[in-house]
């Protein structure tokens, strides 16, 4: 079912979206490094910190990750003002419709990823016929 929908969307996009000239650009290496480091710090803190009961290193890593992401935003703005290629164009956030679209992606992505991870986790902890799962938690009704 997804293939025909994908093909139809591809055709519609080719007809509706404007043609954009291809520009030879170089990669924004400082932007890539900052975004990667900031993302890894925040995601590692959120994933590993919850498992360990929020040890001090996880709170420090989350704070450092947010700080690195703030530096990333400042670097992207500064680089864009100089006319050099950036990883994420800062003017994109001021385009009408982008912020609601990103919020929608966040909400849909959060819902989808929570279902993808929580259902298998619940099923693995709750053997069929058992009132309690392997973790000792009662099965939901």
C-alpha cells in the first residue's frame, strides 16, 4: 500500500514543487561537529540517565549538550550572515508554516517511536497467562 502512495506523492511533488538550481556547496564541518556532539550528549544523557537513576554525569551531559546546541545555532547564524554554506539555514525558522510543521513532526514522531519501543518492551516483560511480568510489574488490563 505504501508503494503506490509514494509513487503518487513523487509525481505530485515533481509537478507542484518549484525547480531549484543545483549549487556546488561545501560541507559545513564545524556545524556537523557541533550538531553531532550536542545531539549525542543530550540523547545519551536522556537514555542512559533514566536507566541509572539520573546520576550527576547524566545531568551534566544534558546541560553540556544543550550548551553545545546553543553554540551550534549561533555558529549557523554567524556563518549564514557571512554568506557561507550552513547545515541548517537560520532563515528557515522564520518561514511561515515551518514551526507548526516541525511541531507536528515532533508530536507524530514521539507517538510513533513510543509505540515502537513500548509495545515490544511490555510484551517481553509479560508472558502470556501470567498476572505479573518478568519484571514483577502487574500486566495492564
